[in-house]
C-alpha cells in the first residue's frame, strides 16, 4: 500500500490509501482480458465451423471411429496376476460420473446412434492358442470389415504379439505393412527369446513380432533395464 500524508500541527493527518484504487484498476484489467480471450466452447465452435466449411465433401468433417476391445489375459505373467482386471477398470473410468463423454468439438464419443468409440466387449478363450484365433477373428470383423481403428485394452504384454500378427494379416494387401512401425513405452524391452522357457511370455512379445517381420521398426522409449540376452536379441 502507498499512503500520502501532510503535517498539520505536528501531527500526521489525512492518510489517503491507494489500495481501493489499485483493486479497481486490477478488476478492470481482468475484465478486459476476459473480453479479449474467447472461452473454450466458443473456440471449439469456431474451430468446428472452420473445419466444416473447409471440407470439400460436405458440411461435416470426417471423423475416425474407434473400437475398444478388451483382452483380459494374464496367464503368461511370470510373477503376479492382475492385468486381466484392467479392461473393466478402464471402462469404469471412461464412464465415471466425474467426467462426461464429450470432446472439445462437441462430439459425444459414446453416442447411442453414432458413437466415435464403439465398445465391442472382451475376447476370451480357454487357452492362449485358442485366444489368438478368437482375437484374430474379432479384429478381422472390426478392422478388416468395418474399418474401425482398434484400441486394445490388455491384459499383460503377451497379447501384443497376437494383436500385431492379426493386424499384419488383415492389412497385408490392403496396406503396405512394411511401413508398420511400433512405438513402445515401457521400462522393459520385452524381447526375451523365451522368458522362463515360455515363448508366449509377457517378456517376449517383441521377439515374436520382429522375428516374424510383422513390423518394419521398433522404437522403445523409457527402457531402464537391458540384460545381456536382450542386447544380443537386438
């Protein structure tokens, strides 16, 4: 605070505080800033309008549609179980009352008639070999026939190899699978040839993928441990 004063009969009198004046000025500046910056919904409407008007096909923009597919599988885990519970946990968070399903452009991602994201349930089987066939058939329907973009909810990392294998088979001919590159975020390489003598181990999926040439490249980010055997595999 700043104060003005003037002496009067050897006493300090007539203190005038500028505190109220500064508050009023700050309030005016904030109001001006709010008027200058559009609120988020307005920006979204402007962006949607711009994208729609620039579309050559119609007044609406093209929306990619996704398929959520759960694979509650952890039989190939080498230590503790639990990843098989993840799909139901993901879904509980997606539909939590603490959020809503609308995007920044106003799309209801789970709209009853025209959803952006289709929840296609889970795939399960009595053993891992059978699971690979069931998984391929489901992805053939969702990706090969319906053209949806798959979002797989695992499950431990043992499901990664059959997922990539299925996509490789589905896209072979329709797309150039030699351009398929994988970006893998993890603390571990998961490239053991057969961890604990299990070629389907959660620690071995990328060994299967790369030896089968189902991907042109593999970029791994976040790796904090790399054993001698894994370095030899690379």
